[in-house]
C-alpha cells in the first residue's frame, strides 16, 4: 500500500477527498498519494493564518520565543535528515548525495541562522534627527505570507522562505509544487511538535491554477514569495494586482560562465560541469552559456567533453549516480524540443541530447547531457531557458566581448568567473548584469548572503539581512521630546 500525505492546516493533518498520485522520476512508478486542497481547504488555511496573525500569540511573541521555535524546527530536520533526504530523492529524482549533503543540511542551517541572528537583524534602530526629535525604526511582520515553492529544490527553498517568514513574525500558507509536495508536507510533522501556535503554518498541496490563484488574489494574504517560471510569475503578478501585495519574485535564468585564459583549467572545467549539470540542469542559476577565452578554448572543450561523456546517469538512490532523471515526462519533452530546435537553427551538437538506451534506466525520465557549440546570440538555445542538462559553449577574444555576450540576455540572475586575477574578477563582476556572481566556484549559497536577480529574473531578495527585511514592514515612530512637551508646531494655530 502506497503512503498517503495529508494537508497541514491550523495545526492539524487533514485528508482531502481528492488525491494526486506522486511519481518517482527514476522509475515512472507511483511513489505516494498526496491530498489536494479544494476551495474549502484553501479557505480554512486562509482563515487559520489570518486568525493566527490577527488574534494569535505569534505576532506578539518576543524574539527569544521565535528563536526557540526556529531552533526546534532545525533540530527536527536534522533528527529526520536521513528519511527526508531519501524522500526528497525519491520525489525529485536527484542523486541521494545531493539531498544528503546539500539540500537537507542547508535547510536546517537556514533556520539556525535566522534564529541566531534575530537580534542583529530585527532590533529597532534609534535615530537622533535634530534637537529633541528622535525616530525609531521598527521592523514589523507583514501579516499572512503565501510561500510558493518550485519542484527543483522543494524542501530547501521551502525552508529558506519559511525560516525568514517565521523569523519576521508572520503567519504562513506554504504551497509546494504539486509534482514534489512530499517533503514539504512531511515538514508539517516536524512543525507540529515544536509548540508553534496553531494556524501560524499551513501547508496545502494543489495545482497552481487553482490553489495558486486563490491564494495570490485573496485580500487576506499580505505578501507573496514565489520561486518558479517567468510564465507563472507573470500570472501571479496579475493575481496580486487585485489587492496590492508585497511580492518577492525569483524567476528564470540564462546565466553565463566566463572562463579566462589564466584560469586553473581543471578547476574551471570541473566547476563548469557542476554549474550546468547539477540537479540535471534544473536550476534557475544554471550556467547554460559557458564563454571561454579563445586561447584556451580547444583545451577547455576537450576536457569538458571527455568528462561529460563519463557522467554516470542513475536512479536517485544509486550512490554512484552523478545525474538522475528529469522531473517528469513533460519536462523531458520540453528539453528535447529545445535540443531539436537548436539543431534546426544550426547549432552543433557535440554529445548527448537524447534518451539513454541503458535497460536499467527505462521507465525513468532520463536524458543524456547535451553540449552545443557554434551557437550565436540569435539562436533560441542562447536566449531561452531550457531548465535541463543542455549547455552552449562559445569563445571570446576580448573582455569587452565576454561581457557583451554575458549580458545579452533578458535574464540577470547569476554569473560565474574563472580566473586567478582577483582584481580582474572584481572589475568583471561590476560589469556583468546579474544578482549574484561566483568567482572560481559555483552554487555557494549562504544563509548570510542575499540572493535574487534583476531584469526578467525577478525582484526582491531571499536570505541574509536583506532577505529577512523583505518579510517585514518598516515603521517609523517619531518622538518629539521638546521641553514641556510643547513643540513649536503646537503653537502654529494656538496663539
């Protein structure tokens, strides 16, 4: 009998009449059932979150109480780390090494970081304006936050958003992707044991068209934090326009890695492989355009291709697997269509780009990593987000050309630079239009460092002090301490 995962509303688990079958992308087989929220469930979550914020104790809880709850959630994640990592791998297909050593521990660290820095981030600031006038800047919670999470990093991104929202004192309705809801629903069990007041966290599953629209257009929701595609992001902005709301939008990317001729070749090749093929390329920050200085282009390409061809595809629970399947058959078809279009437009496919023939991979949604060259900036493969293991490798002759190519995109989420020259790396970083730049590394996310993009990659930040501030509203309290409490303005009309 397959397991069934209920909704988590108002501190209780609730089975729904309708359930989705959740697939294991490694096999294509049914992994579990997940309850799907109907309109009554959505309304109950809204009422519960609103009441928990307006009348409940969480809004008034001191920073010490918030810290205690956040640390309990972090501890619960670590206590259940092995089971959570396995479940995340089964639901997403990503290799068990990634969920075990990256996703789950990083999720716990997010709660720990915001718990341990509440006073640093949220203590009110006092400004002496002039004379006897004093201003206090107070960061208050916004209210009810709708947190909408994608399928590529369901547990980690849910925890990023939830840690910040709770640290700021908000109540929450958390909606995972309907493809990957299992670990997020399981998080409800951890939260229930912490003593968090009922209704502060509600977790509901369902498709974006029904649940997402209902949440984002409702007047009781004060803010929306969304990570996902540009197509869905634009819809959410439209829904939110019905009632003005604060929004954080982390959308798509078409990031570029720049490899300079003085770079450590092995470091650059290995880092670039990680930057595009980690999580099967299903990353907003994927370096799907790798630009290499022409002096070392041939050497880089030779090493890169040799290592791509050795990448071991395997089922998520295979400890030797370096790359798992794509999330679903629909996503694989989209990636295949992008590869086909690139070939039609004249790009040269150097390897991969097809469904593997290995018998042990049949049934899963596997796809061989694809490498293109001879790609020009007018081709779709250069401009459009693929969200799969597909990379374009090109060359440049000058730094000006490299910057121009890197910035030739509607997206501006991330970038990577590979060079031994720190001064040059800083100069290039200033010229690249992206929200986060990695130098001689890729994908180093820290809870202390804000993350978010520009242009079509969205707006707002997650993580760090700046990320937490997104989940608060800033109130200015101005106090006039003029002698005898008789400021000049009192006599404007009173003489």
